[in-house]
C-alpha cells in the first residue's frame, strides 16, 4: 500500500496550521475535588458499616434512651403488681363503685 502524492503536503499543512492551546488555571479546590469525593465515599462506607455492625450485635439495652445500662424503673408487669407505697388508698376508706371497676 502506497500513500498518495499529496499526503506529505496535507500533513505539513495540518501541523503548521494548528492554533496554540491556551493554558487554563486550575484552582486548589478543583485539584482536590477527587480527594473530597473519595473521602465522602469512605465516610459513607464507614457509617453504613458501623450501623450494620450495631444492628447485628445482640444488646442488653437496645434503646438509646438508656445508654448507661441502668435498670429501667418500668421494667415490665412486675411494676404494676408491686406497689411501693406503704399504705394503699383503697384500704383507707375510699369506696370504689362497681361501675368504676368494669
């Protein structure tokens, strides 16, 4: 395969007629943008991993309202059965009507 007679002339014309490329200034924030994106992705993965780890761990105190691990005052049906008052108000003479008990 042979090149055409005018091939060299066309290539020289293309090379000589090129316009100079203008230099652009790049700011520091533009240079660090890939680093910001990578840091955001790492932070998302760490947050999701921590949330999954906390969700999978058995925990005695699953509710964040009691983070110190202290026993809760209303710990179940035993609170309703056990009365901490010394004197019951119903025994002092207060009568309870049968309609109230229904």
